């Protein structure tokens, strides 16, 4: 290198050589591309997902480590990491559907997904039917000659309906349909949809997988190699790839997923159980409670019931707003799955454009509060909720 001028040497920084040891954590390969001694090797890498690294939009070692980690947890054969959960969902939907195709989705859907399905219908000529997430007979009845895909969520937002994945995925398979399951709320620690027959699992890794409210990311995990290769070829053109640093943050967060999920679930159980007995609370929506309509399905499918729940205040909208202003420890914020407890009043924020009747159709009351329970000490959380209720 010393034969070159400083301008040139500043560009060609020598790489440190690691010999006889290797880093314990995955390094951040903050590079947009890769260089080759043999151009033929580069050509090979551009044509397949499992070839040499070529370009950051195709793959990157840090991103690949995250893909393999999540794919391994979900029991898939391969995965595609993306820059957001919506990017993963859209990559899969756009990569698998064509104009005229028919999609069957469950009624309760994440807002962004519901919006994207409306776009597919209005802009791309896809047709959609909605069925309850626990009803394989309704799924069979909705199938037509152009039906291609079934879209489900393990646990839905904010009422926590749990999909009957074994029944719904089996019906989809029997009918020759691709089943896609959003497993964001459950995480692979509570449910691995591929074990129940799902073909594709999607995640917002922004939430529990990363877990620290510091990164936005997504993932699509595939049960089948041919399906993965199809979507990968589409994805490298669509370009949803994540930044290596974002992938690294997710890898770092994921190491404590097991500990965090245990605490999220235990804290939620305590809050949900105590709130259900509180005089200011009309109802608690958490599938761990026998009163929840999905309790039976959930008890069969899940070892625990997750870290998110909603509850209805007896005082309606005014009580909901008052509760939001009265908490001291819980933070008023969108999102979920991080270590901090976050609360949201759908009627005045995320769903503020809906009338009372429309809210009711979504199962959301004017006094409904959504809680994404963090990993704080449960008694500190309870003390905060109790003071905010009085
Ligand atoms: C947040 C979320 C998404 C969207 O993920 P982003 O990372 O925000 O793009 C999709 N599905 C579910 C269930 C989510 O909670």
C-alpha cells in the first residue's frame, strides 16, 4: 500500500486478518458490496441466494446471520430479512400474488397489512375474502378457482384473537394454497407456525425479536426451498433489504428473547388477572384468561399467552383519556415488544378516525386501552396502573 498516494491509501484500507481465533459476536459487515478475484464467482453469486456475497441488496454476512438465526428458531429452510415488518409482508404478498388472484385473510389484521391488502385490491386487481381466524369451514367455503394464498396472524391486535393454525393451515394445504402467518406477537418461543403447516412465517422483528425499541426490521421465513427461491428472486428486484447495523441490533436483541418472553408473559398474567377484578375495568382481553373467546384455541397452541393485552374501562372514552394521562411508569407510545411497557388508547389515537359503531365492529370500545407489557418489576407496573385508575 505504501506505493500509493494518501488519497488512494485512504480508500484502500487494509483489512485486519483474524487468525487462530474468531469473534464471539457477529461482526457488522458495514459494506454495500463485495469484491472478487475471479469474475466468474461474482456472476455465480448474482444468480442464487446461497452463492457468494455480491451486493448488499442481495445479501450480507451480518444480515445472513440474522436470517439463519430466525429461520432456525422458526424451523424454516431459509429466510429473507427486510428493513421493516411491512417490507417482509409486502415482499411475500407481491412476490406470490398476480392480478386476478384471490387471497383469503382473517378479519382481524394488523393495520398496515389491512391497508396493503386494500392496495392490492384497488391497484393490482387482487381479490380478497375475509374469514374468522378459527374457522376452517369458512375458509373452505371462500375458496374459488383463483384462490392462491391464505393470510393469518398467530395473535391479532389489539383484541388478541388467536388463529387456529393447525386447522387453518391444514385446510390451506389440502386446498393447495400457500399459507402465510404473521408470528410477530407470539414469537417462535410461543409458536412455530411451520410446525403447524404454515408455508411462510412473517415477522416485524422491530417488536419482540429485537426487543429494545431501537430498530425497525422484518423477516420472511420459508418452509420450502423452491418457494424461498421464487420470492428471493423477486425480493432482490424489489429491494427491501435491511442495513447491516440494523440486522446486528436485531441479532444482539434476540439473544435475550427467551428471558424477555418469560417476563413479558408473567407480567402480563399478573396485570391482566388483577385488572379483571378491578371495579373500574369492564373487561380484559388476553387469551390467557378463560373469558377470552380464543382461550381454548390458545391453550392448545401456545405454552403461554404473550405480552400484549387490552382492557375496557367502565368510564368509556373520558376514562380512557384520563388513564393515558395518569400513568407515570408506562409510556404512551405506539409499537410493542420492547422492554418498556407501552400503552395506547385506540379510540383517540390509532383508530381515532373511526366512529363508535366502526370501533365496535373492530371489537374496540371507546374505553379500550392496549397494553404492551414490558419487563419491569410487575409490582411497580401494578402500582402504576392502580394509581392511574383511581
Ligand atoms: C408492527 C407490526 C407489523 C409491521 O411491522 P413494521 O416493522 O412496523 O413495519 C406487522 N405485523 C404486526 C403484527 C406488527 O405488530
